[in-house]
C-alpha cells in the first residue's frame, strides 16, 4: 500500500485559504486498539466551518478564536467528522476479522465520568481533536468504527452521522413523545431534515420551517405541515401558528425568530437548540420563560445510544439519505462555499 495519501490540511484559524489540498500527506498507521479506514465519502457540516473560523470562542476577546470545546486546536489538522468507508487494516488487540467491513464512524470520542456518564460534556470530536475524514485514510479507535449493513452507498451513508445523531440527541433531551406537536426550524438543512424524519419515527406531528420552493421535499420527508420562512419578518410563525400551540420547538437557526418560538410554545413546553446559523445572540423575555414554565435545553452531538439508534434506522430503511451534491476532495473550498449559500436541500458530500 502507498505510504502517502491525498488530504486537506487545515493550517490555522481563518477563511477557506487555510484549507490546503495535498497529495503527499503521510498515510497513518493504526495503533493499539485502532483501525485504518479507507474513506469512501465524507460529509460537510457547519461544525467544519465554525471550527476552521475558530467560532466556538468569544471573538471579542484576545485570543478568542477557538475550536471545539472552546479549546485551542493543533495545526495542521485534517477535518471532517462524517465518515463512511471500509476497514483496511487493524492495530494490536483489534480482531483481524474486522478487515474488509463497511463502517460508519461515530464522530464523538467519549470521556465518561461520574458527573457525565455519557461523556458528552468532556468529549472530543473527530476532525477537531484528532484527524478526520477529509482524506483518503484515517485511523480511529475501533469502537468508533461501527459495522453497518446497508444498501446505501458510502456517499449516502456519509450524509447521516453528524446531522442525524445531533437530531436524535435533541429529540432525546427534549423528551419528544408520540402525538406531540414539534416545530422544526431550518428543516431543509442536514440536522433539520433529520429532525423531520426522526420526529415522525417517534410519532410526532411535525411542523417544518423551510425556504420557499422547498415545501415538496419536506412533505416527502414526512412533514405534516410546512411553513415558508419569511426573511425580515421575525414574527412570521405567528401568522400560521397560534400562541401556545406547540409542545417542542427544535431550533438550529436562532437569530431574531427566537421570541416567536417562545410565544408558540404551550405552557410547560420545551425549546431545544443545537445551532444558531442565523446568529447566536437572541432576545429573551424572562417573563415568557417563567410565567409559562418553559424549558430551554441545549444539546450538542449525541450519546452512544443516539448513534446506535441512527444506525438501526439506517439499516431498516426508516431513515432516508438526503444528498444534494457531491464534490471531489480537491474542491473542498467550492463545497464549503456552496454550503454557506444554503441553496440546497439535505447534505453536501466530499469524495476522496
């Protein structure tokens, strides 16, 4: 096997110019307890862009650029946390029977503790604290390479992990039950479209918010009702939904529509967020919070159980891939530019 590979190196915090495509990167070798994965495809996520930009820190502070978990990153780093592929070699203590197996990577490296048995508060992330999928090969702990039986292609499989596990984690933390009404913002994106499908699997009534012209695909995913987002009108939701009519608001948008989300939640309703693509700063009227007994829930990534649930849904066909476009690895800058334009439905995927 060749001892070099193609990969994209993130050389520091900043813009797309910090992404360097190379064809002479040393190929990794699996250590004890690790597997070498030949990557078939890798998905593009908001996390990739925010990590590159150092956006998890406070930009107004000196040295505020920060990677995942608000900590400094080591450069160069190979990003990419959505990985589908095949195990090509194994390290010590890993059974050789794993070689040749198709796998989907759980991108969370858990660090359980007595305070946090699920390991979410202190977890590392593939592509941030260790190298990830924007390459031909990657080595990861064997337990993070989950064998999967599916007729989906690697490109289709790579559309699932981050978005679907994040969505499943949100629904778990929000305790969504069958028969409840859920409003999902950003429903045409990766996490949003996964939320629509997973909420329907749970038996909820789904109200999905999407941009104009994308109503039909949302209906095909299972949305019971579709609301067209209206730019510049933060109260557009109230034109369709009555106040106190929704049990759960699953929000990945944030921005100026946040107050309207609290208004449409019923008393005792739950608001859960895992992103803020329209802006992290929101206006919160504390009276709405305490007078209505609302819960505000933050959710990041997902538990091991959430990843396993997603794999089961993929294997049964209950969860459908939503691939909008593929790019060769060498065109990662173009892929991320297209990602930021948000004119697609579903996921963008890189093929090494």
